C-alpha cells in the first residue's frame, strides 16, 4: 500500500480519527502562548524515572542563566509532585487579571508558575486524572503572562505519559535535557526518554548525570556511591553529549531545605548552559 502524503504509513494511521482528513501536512497542535508572553527559548528537562533530581537540575540551569543576566522562567509541569516553588521560598498565591495569570517571582527574579501557587493549601494532594493534569500544563502556557523571557525551563514529570506528550505537542520546545543517575537501568531509561523526543521531533541537547559521586570531606576522593558511571557509553551510543555530572552536594541540598535556591551557585553544569 502507498504511504500517506503526510509521511504516515497505513499502520500509523490505523484507528486514527483524523486518518481521512489529515491532508498533505502533519497537523500542528502547538498552542498559542499568552499574548503577554514573549519567550525566546523553551527548554524541557525530562527523566525516564523519578528520584533522579530532575527539579534540582531544572532549577540549577535556570539559576545559572539568571547569573548570566538572562530573563528566566520555570514552568513546573510536575503537577502531582511540584517542588520548584518551595526550593525558591515561594508560598504566596499567584494572582490574575482578565488577561491571564501572573507568575510569581523569586528573589533572584526567576518567574515561576506551579500548581502549588494556585492551591488553597500547598500540602493538598493533586488527585486528578491524566487529561486534567495535561490541560493544566497547557494553561500554564496559554494563560500565564510570562512577559519577556530569554529562557523558559519546563520541569517535566518523570516518564513518557500524558504530560510529556502534551508538552511536546503543545509547546514550541526548542530542546530537551535528559537527567539520569548512575544505576544499572540507566541505558534503558535514557533511551526511552530519547526515543520519545525523537518521535516528537524534539532535539535532545544532551544528558546530565546526577548523584554521580560524593567527594570525601577529609581526603577529597571521589566516591561512586551509586556505582560506576556508564553515562559516556550511553551518550555515545545515542550520539548525544554528556552535559555535566553533578555530585551529591550537601551545600546545594542545604539551599533546597532552607528554600534559598535563588542563592545557588552550581558550577557542575557549565557545559549544559553553554549548550543551551
């Protein structure tokens, strides 16, 4: 059978409600940004699984860009596990107008939008189904008045479910950074995130490995707490660069606990910032 004009094969189109009307061009599902938002670059930070420090990497990249004088925002798309506002000491409620919602602003000028800034009590659980969560993330793009931003970082939930799919389809993502840790399943987990981005035609900028090592406070020796890293091999196999290796850093963890991440000075990701 002949291939469809839009590049889909018959098997791809089987069961698709739009198979008879998709035409010669792929359907563009991008949502328009709020009229009061003018964003130069959108960078999504993803992980194949939870617990690898994805929010720490997101906040670190945003912080480093702020240190360089860029205007920066963070869209917290991890709706059921939001942590960005607390890292920055934000506990007030976001305010709105007829034109949209204003993001809250951290002490270093980083603009942030998260579901925790909208809940009556920030400790309330978000017990919503996938489509509702995905809809909220889209509204953070269409309804939030981000203003003039050089960079908007999107802190994604782990995995390859509804929300990552919605972000990749609805937002003009310029590239993704994959976050992982040095454990046995790293190759499979990174490949899942990589191939999802590939299928959505989103450039993968590279990989950041978190919890790479621990520096002994007495002798300065690097200790591989979670096993030896194989991230270079994995990255080489996928043809993407390693953008940085972050150790277990008590100083950064302390800033998170004290809600002062706006003071963070994370130099482990300088290559990542240069790539972005």
